């Protein structure tokens, strides 16, 4: 079977695209590896309409069910290869199964660079609220608390300055080395950011605090929450296979939900340059699915121009 649209990824972007595509009555396949970043969010408070917050898994379950009820098909498998030949996109999964689609939406997302914690300890720290990755998402929930930012470079400095708007007690710590000049450190301190020069040697999350053990210090520093500013790795392998260019951060162009250099190919969500937020991802999905639908109508001669026979 050849699908109208194949969507790779089942986070908020891919699921929004699946909902719109299936409601356009397009045969829609969502193929994903079961690792959407939103699944690891214990409770998010900035998804519009959920003023009490909603768990990432619950949001994804609701969105999946919604798309399925409208006709979308789901397959949980990792995509290993993607190509375009004879006007069709060919998607191969880890079992060697090939599926074809007239159009593709890549919603592959990104992976965060994390501090060295065992997976179960890492998730427990997130669930306890002492480890967070998105100041835009939940800085509001940490007003007045003692906040640590891991990563003593320009990225960490930017994150610390952002969080300074929520708390007077923000500390910037190096994972290994301080990569800021003495002048930059003075400017941050003048802005109210505390800077620690010793590297973090061990992370000890508890149910109420993140304890950071520093080289050369006998007592750990305790924070209500730690934000690692260690960067991320966009999952852009499939985009590269199809020849899309990425920027220095590994992301595709901000225009990718609207159009790419390859007809029938669109990209959405955290793979795209811009603001990595659930609401943005949802908007990307809606835009891309609509663009795909209209592009397919043009291909099939279903536009008013074609139907009415205008020259």
C-alpha cells in the first residue's frame, strides 16, 4: 500500500500533523521509535487549556487516540533509511520493511545532552522536579527557588540570565571547565548570577533537592532545581539522507513546515530552527499537514484552477 502521507515521529508535532492529515481524509501512516521527548515530561503547565498541567505521556496518549479515531495508522519501529525514487518516498524500518508515501513529514525531534546519571535515577530526578531542561517551559514554577544552571559558557550564561527573572538565587556551574572570560563573569555577577569555578564531580538527586558535589569541596551545594545547559542533538539523520541542509546547531530551516527544497517533504517540531515548545510543534504539524494536502491536490488536478480549466 502506498500512503498519501508518511509522518516520521510521534511527538506533539507529528501527532498534530497526523490529526490534520487524517481529517483531510488522507491515508496517513505515523511511524516512530517510541521515544518522543515529551513522554519524559512529568507535568507541563504551558500547554494552552491545561491550567493544572498535564503529564507528557497523557498528552501524547490523547493526541494519538485522537489521530487514530480519525483514521491515522501507527507503527512503532525505528526508521533506518529514507529515499525518494520514481515520485515516491520509500521508508525502511529496522526490520527491513519498506513503506511508500507520496509525501513525508519529518517530526524526528532532538535528544538532550544530559548529566551523567543512570537512566532510572535521571527519570526519578525529573519526576521529583529537581532536574529540568526547559526554562521557558517551567521557570514560572520555580519562582523564588534556589536554581542551579550547569554549563559555564555563553549558552549557560543565557539560561542563567533568563532564569534570573524568576529568582534572586541563580548559580552558574561548570560541567568541567569555566569557558567564560573574567570580564564576562564580572558582568554576570553584576546581573545577580553567582558563579562557581569548581567542576561538578557528582550529581546526587533527592526527592526535594539536587545535591552537587564539587571538586575540592567537602560539602555539596543544594539546589531546588538544576537546569543543564549542555546543548542538544537534533535527530537529523533522515533529513540529511534526503539532502536537506542544516545549520550549525543541526536544525533544518525555520521555513521547513511550509516548504523545503524537495517537493512533498516537510519538517516540523524540534528538528526545525526556532522555539522548542509543544505549542509551536503543534502549529508546525497543522501547517505542514495542510501544505501537504494542498500540494497533493495540485498534483492530482483538484485545484479550482485545474478543475475550471483556466488558462
